[in-house]
């Protein structure tokens, strides 16, 4: 149990007692900054959703107070921490160390946010399909590039300058 400090045990000058505590170390401040969600992204998400709900669509202007934006950002950060901790528990129950999408979906269900599971599952499948298409296109481009390089190297072998010199000697 921590010891209680008494005034008799540690005499302090009057000026030192009135000073504010020293600022947090740079490492602690950097850690807090890392955990903050990007304000521009939070603002865009909030404004887009509120404009959509208000019925104005994408072009409707919605004014959100700076404190409200901070509250949205902090709420989202806390939700992400809670969701990731719950997903981590799901992962550990399965005796794995890497959290996967199924762990997140199970965590949402566990947290009683089951109404988000199906829309998220659909969104995740769309994301996977989109990335699979991108990967297949990239693979096709890579194969085409290799084929062109191989074709370019073959004609050079056929048109060897030494062969041309022998033909001219005849």
C-alpha cells in the first residue's frame, strides 16, 4: 500500500508548493497523439452521415461544434479499444495470436452490436472482391511485362551481329 506523504516528512518551500505539476514527458504525449483518430476523417464521417440523415444528401451543410467533434472522436477511439480488446479475447479463446475479421464480427455480437455484423460482413466481402480484382489486374500486368521482356530478348538473339557479318562474307 502506498505511503501517505506528510508535510513534516518532506518540507517544501512555499513557492514550490504553488507550482503546477511538470508537463508530461514527450513519450507520453506522443503516445496520446498516436491514439487520437485523425480529426479530418472524423469530421468528414460525421458530416457526411449527418447530411445523409438530414435528407440533404452529400451536398447538405451540417454544422458541428468543435466540442462535439472531439466527443465523436473520443467516443470512436473508446469503441475501437473496446472492440479490439473483445476481439483479442475471441482470438485467445481460439488459441491464436492474430486477430482476424471473424474475431471482430464475433466481438461485435458479444458486445450486443449484432445489427452491425451483417452489414459489416457484406462490406468486408465487397472489400475482398475489390482487392482480389486489383490483385488479378496487377498479376496480369506483371505477366504481360515479363512476356514483353522475354519477346524483346529473343529477337536480339536471332539478329546477332556476328550472324549478319557471316552472311555478308558469302
